[in-house]
């Protein structure tokens, strides 16, 4: 049996967390190169941790076919989110998942589409859209409104002040959150930020409580009708999770990457014209955006037993950090892995969608994936129907990966209306 390359180092002094946080992509690339292996061990968060950047090995981890792993998020985020599915394992997690999935089945998703359409139409008609805008900020405002309207029935049109208060609370709550789902304590927050986040959590839970009592037939009511929905903690904490700023940030991350890639095809402006109607073209761009720019760098697992992965034994008690970013750039899975080539999804990788791990995969894969896909397609279609988008020249397009991937600096674009109004 092969030994995992690298060293788990001595407690504390051998810890590599600081090096990782400084530049996670550089860190992973450095050790993968040094050990000539896409799987290596290092001490991280003072725990022996196996970093995995091989596409097939990440698959094995996420499939967890022998049920030998726990999700490794509880110790970092439980206080800030309260108990929820992300901190639950085994049969209990399976039961919560089956219940929550009812909120994201085909019939439920249909009922959300009207809200998404209305918000996107309204936001795209706002006059300030026509100036030079920061793409990420535009997307974040839009996605925040979509998520809070959908999951908490917040009325941005008729109760603007309340909506602003809720947005501010979710931002304060977010600042106390470490990094999800990678779940690593970023040295960004001091004690007072954390306490403010806990206070924001309490305020949000009070708002959630009121929303659940309203006589509507929206998400805060629907969640009470599914199995476990009658349990206060279950519905409150999952509403808190779904309304967290994390979700709009991840959505905006993908949308921003998409817009930047399409807007860069200025020489071939035909792409911008076709992308709204040519679903195949749009999907190939979306898949390539997911591959190169996943919102989350990766995720974590804790081994409950010794586990064999790619011929290596990962001992019980060790952590695994699966690195989606690297798995998506594994040359064994994708030729020219660093190049943005949407056409690969129509030829060499036509049947390889399962190699994309942006939403996880297997028994703990994302339950919101189809909803996300619907929202993103709606935004893109309407955005490119209404505007031609041009990036300001000479901008820094480099990205940061933590806590949620996005351009390091504001990326500005001009949104020129196609149809005068
Ligand atoms: C662009 C947006 C999103 C991205 C990139 C994303 C990504 C992910 C990933 C990677 C995981 C797997 C974590 C792991 O296995 O380590 C996950 C799990 C999960 N996602 Fe999402 N997600 C997104 C949006 C959403 C939305 C909109 C919802 C629901 C409102 C949602 C609900 C969940 C839940 C409940 C889990 C945990 C499932 C379980 O533990 O069994 N996500 N997501």
C-alpha cells in the first residue's frame, strides 16, 4: 500500500494553516508539484489533513460508498448557524435530506420561478444599470433580493426599510461566518465581529419566527409542512441557512464569472447575441464557468474509519480537504485544463458532467443545485436579451478563492441597452 506523500508535521509548529490561508491555490499547487502527486498530507488547523486535487479521488471521497466519513463543518460553524443538516451525519442526515428535498422537487421549483422572473425583470429595468457598474456588486444585489424574497418572503418593493434591515443583518451574520463549506477559521474576524454576528443571528431568528406565522403560502410556510417542519429548530435553522448571505454570494460568483467570460468575446459579439436564445451555447459556457471558477474552493470530511482512496490508506481521525478547484484542473480529467474552452462540453467532455464538483456530488451533494441552475439561466437570458456588455479595458481579472471565489478587485462593465425604453 502506498504512503501518502507529505508530512502531518508536529502539533502546532508543523501547522501549515497560515501558508494555506495566504494563498490557497499557490499552497495546493506547490505541494502537488513538490510531491508529484495530486494527493498529499499536511498539518492543517492542527489536524493531519489529506489534501486531494485529483478528480477521481475527490469523486471517491464524495461518494463515500462505505459511509465512513462525517462532514467536517460542525466544529467551525455550528454556533453561528445553529443545528442543521450540514452538521448532521448518518441516518439522521439522510432523513433531514429527504424532507428538505421536497422543497426543491420539480413541482416546488415551478412555484418559485414567477418570483425569480419578476425580480430579474424589475432589477434589469432600473436606470442605474446603464452606467459603468461593478459586475459582482450588480449580481450580488440581484441575487440577494432573489434569495430573501424566495426563502423569507421579504417584500423589497413595499417594505423597503424592512428589507434593508434584513439585508444588513445577513451581512453582519455573514461576517461572523468563517468559510463555508471549506470550513476554515479565517483570521479575519475579531471577537466583537463574532458577537455582532451572533446578535444578528438572534434578530434574524425573530424575523423568521414572524414570517412563519404569516398567513401566506410561501417558503416559510411550506417548510413547516414537510416532515420535521413542525419542529421549531428544524424550520428556523434551515431558514437561517437558506437566507444566509453565503447563497447569494455563491450565485453572484458564478454569474460574475459567466458575464466576464462572455463579455470578453468582444471580437465575436455574435456570442452575446446568441447566448440568450442558444441554450446549448449557454450551457456549455455555464459548465466551463463551473469548472474553472467554482464558488467554493472545496470542502471537508473527517474519517470515521480507515479509508482507501486511490490506493492510499487515509487513517481514522484524519481530515480530508477535497479541493474542487484542483480536481477541475486535473489533466487526467480535462485536456488543456487551464484554458476556458466551452466547446469541450460538446466534444471531448460531452459526457463528463459528473466530473464537475461545484455542487459536490453523491449522498451529500447540494440540494439547491437545480434551483441555482434555474436562477442563473433566468438571469443570463434576460440580461443578454436586454444588454450588450462591454468590460472596461485593462482591468485586473484575477480572483480570490476565499471565502467565496470572486474577482479580487471590482471588475467594471458598461451595460448598453439593446432595445431603447
Ligand atoms: C451557487 C450556489 C451554490 C453552490 C455553489 C452550492 C454548493 C454546495 C456544495 C459544494 C455542497 C456540498 C458540500 C459537501 O459535500 O462538502 C452543498 C451542499 C448543500 N447545499 Fe448547496 N450550493 C449552492 C446553493 C444552494 C442553495 C440555493 C441551497 C438551498 C436553498 C443549497 C443547499 C444545500 C444544502 C442543504 C447542502 C447540504 C446537503 C447535505 O448535507 O446533505 N445550496 N452545496
